[in-house]
C-alpha cells in the first residue's frame, strides 16, 4: 500500500480462534483489521465502512459464506473477496468464484500463503483503480483537445 492509507480488511468466520489469529497475522503487517463472528455482523460492517478486502468463512452460523459473498459482492463489487474453508470441495470453489470471489484459501491457513494472497489481491485492486484513473485522465485530455480545436 505504501503511500496511501493502510488497507482495511474484514474477516468473517464463526471460529473465534481463527478470527483472532488472522487478525494478529494481518495486523503485524500493518493492515487495519475488523472481525465478525456472523454473516449478519460482517454484512453490517461492510455496509457501514470501506474495506479493501474481505476474508469470508464458508460455514457461518446464520448464512452460508457463499450467500454472504454474493451479498457483499452486490453491495461492494470493488472489494476484493477471499473465501476461507475447512470444507474444500470443487462445488464450493466453483460457486465461490462464480459469485465474485477473488481467491480461495484452505483452513488451517498458512500465514505466508494468507499474506501472499492478501498482498496480490490488494495489488490487483490498486492496478484496477489506477487503470480507471488513467482512463478518466485520457478522456479529460481528449475533451480538452476537442474543445480547443472547436475554438
């Protein structure tokens, strides 16, 4: 992230130990982390605040993680979304990717792999934003040129 403010990450999982360990791992790297033990609380946080990235458990007490993923994706399409599962299956993976997941991690999470995936996804998000900014700048430049030619 460097110059801009530190990335904000939302972690939603029903396992308090996992929430704590992911929060600690991510905070040691300077990320601003919020956690939620239920899909409902995660959704409320996502609606209230801006998060660069969300890590979502597949099995949640009040809703399937894939359902939460779909709702968050609809609400905040630009947010990077990483699914976290202790129940790996091809169906889960395919469904998660179809619903807008940007990556998929297995429990128990390897801290290096977690940080690598988070860094990659934040970099992709940054590149997508700068692409958009470049396109806007190009459009403005073309408009100015056109207006000057009309004088």
